[in-house]
C-alpha cells in the first residue's frame, strides 16, 4: 500500500470510505474511553471525516494524520477558518484552535511532534492497511500514543469478495496485534452498510482497547 495509491484515490474521488455523518460507533461508544472535555484525541488516517467535527463539538482537543493535503485543507474549509501552517521536515502541520492535522506520511510523525495523547480513535487506519503493514502500524502507534485507550472500528468479511481497502481484519488478528499490552472488549457488531455493502457482505465491529490499570 504505497503513498501514491492513496493520493490517486483522492485525486479520482474514490473515497467511499468517507462518511457524510459521524460514524455510528463513535457516537454510540466514545464514552467508553472515559475522556472529558479538554482531553487530546488522536485520529490516524483521518481523511476529511466529519468525525473530527463531532469530537471537537465535545470540547476535545483533536489531532489527526492524513497523507492527502487536499483532505486536510477540506476540513479547515468546512470550518471556514484559515489554519496556521508549519513545515516539519517531511510533514506539514495545519492547526487552528483545538484542531491540528498533520499532512504527510503517518510513519514520519513522532511522539514529540504529536505531544501527549489521552485516547486514540481508529476508524479508517488499521482497515486501510494490508496485512504486511499492520504490525508496523501498531508498533508505530504505540510509540506515538503509549498506554492510552483506543476505540477501534473494523470490518470482518470474506476477503475473496473484493480487494481492500478497506480490508477485513478478523477478531483473531485483532487479538494477535493488541493482546500484548491491552485488554480487548468487543463493544458492538452490525451489518456492513453504505457503499461498502454494495461490494461485500459482513460485519462492522467496534472494539475498546484498554491499557493495563485503566
């Protein structure tokens, strides 16, 4: 899954993963993370998701990482604000108020860049990555956001029905990736819906990952 692939998807408007409303698992299960107004939530591979709007409306500080700069700029255009823009070597930081978005390769983002994080919301990152990249992603996210709870949304379907992304990430793989360092709670399971349901049938799952002592 190369950077050029995602840039092309955005350029061609092939962004069926973009939802026009806050994700149902976010609105139904975010409280399980136990975050109060002012907490800092990180959203990896955030795109231009309106989930960002929902989190900000809760009084949270929100950071996201997205490879496509047009998607990043679209978020600030939606808010009708002009962000402060700063170059950080391979990344560009767009920031205004409680929202900071990093344009560039997520794997170039460092913990010092991101700062202290209280929780992670992953709706579109893990499922966007092919199997050979997932362990590296999980390892990198642990460096960025050690010992914080996460709300994870995944899909489980017969991968032979279609090529990802989004990819199917079954329960056994989730447990293999996260059981060393997190307790794993299955929160919900609903049928796949929206544009993805036209391509495959299966389940969409929400998971709560809690570090020790939470």
